[in-house]
């Protein structure tokens, strides 16, 4: 068995590492947590690495991870992760602000032909010819003592990230894509992305809320806020309190008594016993809400159907560019991106399209402006057998 890393568990040890990491100038980080039932993820360990050392921090024993925060807030210190969305969410909540200097190796790899969401073990094999074990993925990281194989597994998730960063950066710079990736990584630092959602706005997270308006939305808002508060108080995920379909049913057809609640499909007898009175109170609150305080119904924009075949043409154009550039096509444009572009390009307010993300930045230069020209009928595409590429040319109307 490989050397078993020490599990750091004191503030003094963490402060000493933070000082060394500051001097090193960059940091790799990962987390292991449990989040099957609890309202928030329960951190088990945090793995950190510099060029010289990889360590495992005991998040259950440490009073706080605050000694790491100045590093994570510093935009001049690269913070390297792999598929780090949940890690970034955890630290944004702990710090009250997002991590800066983010470099997600999974995001970067998508710009170099490795696919949209390549796993760390596959990326390490392809880049460094290194194999790591993935046999502890579903272990309980909150139980102590941790086994040696757990600690080795945890350390492996960070000890190779900085060499991967170096390889990816060199390849990106060689292909002129470093700034593209930096533009994409900055999206991971956007405070709005990680800002907590107020309880009174949780109704917009209920699947299907858009079909309601007026008093129904006021009731749904009260119910969703109650569910969120309750879930936080008893420390379970909100859907363990009750499901979205129950909230939608009650918002559309409010009830007044416990017995009526028992007839609501999807609401268990146990949930009625535990939360029935509070649910009725939330229903009364929503029904009593004055009209001027009702939530705004989502704007329903009537759009003409996209011209036949246009979306397929744009999707094929994206695919052709993606294959030529060796970039995952989903990174360039999603189906919604293409639909938004077509809607804007074929509307009366044609300037709307100029402000779409697909037409700006690296996407705009790579393919977005071409797609806009196609959607407006200003460009045509054809296959050039001489160069074996798909090319675009101005139309007579363009």
C-alpha cells in the first residue's frame, strides 16, 4: 500500500499549510462530503496540494477552514479543481463569497477534445499515464476513524491536479485557447451564480411553477418558503418534506382542513401528522396575500416557430466547427442557445441577437457570428471537397 497521508486536524497545522501554499503561489483542492439526506452537504475531508505536498484535512475535527479562505479569495492564486461545481458551492457558502482564480480542469479539457465531462481518472490516464483507484467514491466520509485506503484515495484526487493544470495550460496556449478558457472559468467566479436563494423566491425552483399566476403563485410562494424553512430546521432535503407535485396541487386547489390534506395525492399520512398544521398556515398566508404583493407571473413571449430546418442547420454548423476545432459541441452552444439565437434573429428587434452570449466573446468569434448570419439569411454554407471542410459564404441578399 502507498504511503498513508496524515489527516490534519488542528488549526495550527492548517495555518502552517496555508502559509506554505501562499508562498507556493497556487493550490489544488477537492472535497469529500455526504449529501444524501441533509439540507446542506456534510463535509468529511478537504484535500489540498501544492507542487511539493498533498494533504488531507479533517473537516469534522477542524473548528473552521478559515485559514484557507484568504487563498481562495485571492484572484492571483490559481485554485485548481476537477469538476468542481459542488466544491465551489460549498466554499462559497462557507466564505460568503465565491472562490476566485478558479481553474476547473474538466472545463479546460473540453476545449482540447477530451469531451464535455471527462472524469479525473480518465484524464490522468490520457495526460500523465497515471492510474488512480476510484473504489471509495460512495464511502461515508463523516465516519471516524477513516481507513488508510480512504485517505490514499482522497489524496490522489488532488496530488496530480497541478501537473494536469500545467499540461492543459501549455496545450491551450499552443492552440490560442487560453483566453477562451479563462473567459469560461470566470463564469465560475460570478457571485450571482453562488448567491443564496431567499426563501420567498424558492417557488421559482418548483418544477412547473411557470403555469401559475396571480393568487396561485402567492400560495405556491408561501408553501415553498415554508418547505425550505422546515427543511433547514430539521436538516433534510426539501423534497423529503414534500414533493413539488404536492405544492403545485395545493397551490392550484387549496384545502382548509387536516382531513382534506389527507386526501392530497402524494402527501403521506406521516407528513400530514408532522407538518399538516404548518402547511395549512402557509396556505392561509398565501391566500390572504394582497393582490399588489402577488409574485409576477413569468412573461409569456409569443414567438413564431423557427423556420423549418433552421435549428438543424445551425446545429450541424456547430457540430462541424466543434469537430474541426476539437471542442465538445455542447461547450459551444446548447439547444436553448440556438433557439434563442433564431428567435432573436428572426424577430423584429434584430439587435437583440447581438447581445446573446453565443454571439459574444470566444463563441462569437468561433461560430456565433456565423450562426447569426445563417439565421438572418446573410450567409450560406457548403462543403468544400478540396479542403474537406464546411465553409460559409455571403448570399446575394447578404
